[in-house]
């Protein structure tokens, strides 16, 4: 079976795998939910904004996958990875967090996290992680007799062929969110640099830097508009667009 069939969910036609998102920023949680549901046969059954909500939702829904942030209002997500609740579920964890220190990363991996993604999230990187997760599910369902080759495929699903995420130097999270909101909450159309900077209240130089960063991470696409005189204009448009209001618990 080819990978496209696996990713489209034909491993179990019509049966989407349940996902819980643990993220205290509603805007980011909504973006991740829309991206997941529009691109994969996965169903986001709940969004939890606190550690306490996460524990309740995990027990209630028993999802197959959790997108887990670390810094939450009432604790750290790493506590869930180390705790008995997640270990009792048939559940994989993609750790999505601003925590970039080696201790947190190694602790998450030792606890069994399937993947570790550092914010701000590249949608290309998230896509790769979700594709590898679905490939893992496929192998777990279909590999009955293990040999060395099967084990290698099972535990060494490569994260190669994905370019290194763009550098975040000069990218401030609050400004990035304001720029992204122009596209996710504004009119569904092409936007020029001038229009974006006017909405956000930043300089054109700063606006170009953030827009090109959004192109690199796969949030928006760029189109060239050619006129009769002068250089072509770069116009930007949201790549995916779903429900604009994030789920609330």
C-alpha cells in the first residue's frame, strides 16, 4: 500500500483517529486543529487549555494522538508524559512547545514522546510528524510477524527529506500572531505588504520579514502580480482556511 493511501486513512476507511490538543493559546490551538482536520483523516475531539482539563479529556476520549504543549497555566505538559495516565492509554504524543532546552527534550523522549517540535511551528514540520505517525499506526496494524527489517521500519521512520525549519531570529511571537491573524481572520483574498503592515502597525521592512517567514513555514503562499510598468508585486494568501473560531472547552 502506498503512503498516499495510508495518509488518506484508507488503512481503515471512514474511521478517523481521535486527537486531543493541549494548548493554552486558543488561536494556536485553532490553527493546529484546522491544519490537522483539513489535511489528514484525523479528528480533533477536544482542545484543553490547562493540565487539569487535559487529564479530564484524556480519560474521557482516550485519543490515539495528543499534541501537547509544555507551558500551561497550572503546570507543565511534561508531567503528563511522565505520568501514569498517558502510559495507560494507547496514545502517542507530539510535544509542541517553546521549551528548547536539552533537559526537557531528553525527558520527553525518555518518557516516550513520538516527536518534539519547537515553536513557532513550521506547518511543513508538523505535516511530516503527522505523516510519520500515520505510517507508524499502519505498521502496527499490519505487521504481524516481526523480523529485523520490520523492526527497522517500525522504529526508524525517518524525519529526513524535511528542510531545517527557518531561523526565528528577529521573529517575535506576538508580532507573528498579529501578522497571521490578518490572514486567518481577515478577508479570504490576496494581501499586499502595504495592506498587512497597515493592519498590524509595523514598518514595511518588518512586515516583509514576517511575511517571508510565514511563507517559509507553510502558513501562506506568495503570488506574483505582473503589471505593465515596474517590478511585479508580491501578494500573499492563506494556504489553508477553516473555521475561524477556535474550539473552547
